[in-house]
C-alpha cells in the first residue's frame, strides 16, 4: 500500500495550464496584474471623490438657498446700495457651482476608468478561457497517457501477485501450508481490487465494464467447475462403502469432530432420539461407535485401542 501510494510521485501531475500558450499567458498575466493594481487604486480614490462631490453639492445648495433668501429681501426693500453685495454673492455662487461641476467630472472620470478597467479584465478573461478551451484536447490526451503510465506501474506490482495466487490455487490447495497460501491470495485480491481496479484508465467506463465482465466470466467458470467437482465427489462418496469412507478419514480430525458431536463424514450434528445413543450418523450412515470385541465397552470406532481394556482395535483408519 505504501509503494502503491507513492507511485503518483514518480512524475509531476499534468495541469491544463501547462498546455496554454505560455508567451501569450505571460503577457496576459502581466496585463491583468497591472489592471488589478489600477483597479485597486481607483477603488481607493472612489470614496474620497464621492465625499468631495457630496460636500461640494451641499455647499452649493446652502449658498444657493442663502442667495435666494437674500435676493428676496433685497427685492422687498429695493435698496440699490446692495448691488456690490449682489455681485459678490453671485460670484461666490458661481465659484461653488464650478467646484461642484469639477468634482462631478472627477467622480465620473474615476467611475468611467473603473468601467474601462473592468471591461479590459473581462476581455482578458475571455481570451484566457479561449486559450484554455484550445489547450483542453492536448491536456486530456496527456492526462490519459499519464494515468495509463501510473496504472502500468500499479499493474507491474499487482499482476505478479495475482499470477502467484492463481498458481497457488491450481497447485497448492492440498498443501499443509494452504492457510498461508490462502492468506496470500486474499492479500493479492485486496491489492488488485483496491489498489488497481479503481485506477483503471477509462474510455467512458468501458474498460471497467469489460474487466468486470471478464472477471465475472472467469469467476463463474471456476465456480461452476468447483461445483461440478464437488457434486461428482459427493456422488463418488455415495458409491463407496461405509467402511471405505470411514477408513479414508483423517484420524485426528475424525476423533476431534466426533468429540464435538459432529459426524466426521458429513460434518453434521450427531443426532440422538429419546436418549438413544447413536452408533451411526443419521445423515450419511457412517459408523461412529462400536463395542469392544474383548470387553464389549462402547467406544469410538476411530480409536485404535479400547479405553477400558486397552485391547487393540482390529480395524484402524489408514490415515494416521
């Protein structure tokens, strides 16, 4: 698992940006960085320009209201001596109007510049998206090749495990070390289905489906063969005599199973009815207990010697 987990580090992972025109991208990145700087500067100037414009508008409004009040008073009194005051107030009002217009123009200029910067950013982003779209086919191809290459590395580690497991299944099922071989087989299956199959390169999922169908057919083939062999073995067992079946059993296994109340032949529970001691298996007819020929003590048929008198049994199992 550690080895498999480190396999993607054998090379750098391909990225979509790697297949974009790098010269055009560098130029675009510099332009975007400059636009962002300009936009940040304009955004910082915008609140100040708005505040200045609002202050100029309030000052002009106050001066305009004051001028109208003064003009109304002058019209009522008809005092011509106030002509100079009229000129001064009119000039002051014009100055405030001019200042307001200047502040409004400055604010409008900043807003227009912000809009221009935003449009330019939009244009550059659209050009970038277009370059990404143009680079995507090459990126997909490179990504598939890289995925297939990493998958080949994984396969190089997991396929030998599967081949060794198949060899174990075909040749080592009767070995005394079969439990160890079986553990290795389970390990190889875990490595195959957890560390390999999820990383299969996929043409829309077809490879996964084909592998799944192939594994299903292969497993089904061996399952059918095993079932037929099992049924044939059971048929052969029914055709041989009870004595031959009993003699073919392993001594230690037979004694151990009988001691647990299990028939050594069919591995079912030894039945008892109305406290009648069972000398034969009710399921397969295998003889389990007999009376000693010397002292008539009831004993397990697989025992080599009588438990009471120690006389050797005339019939011994062949597998000791």
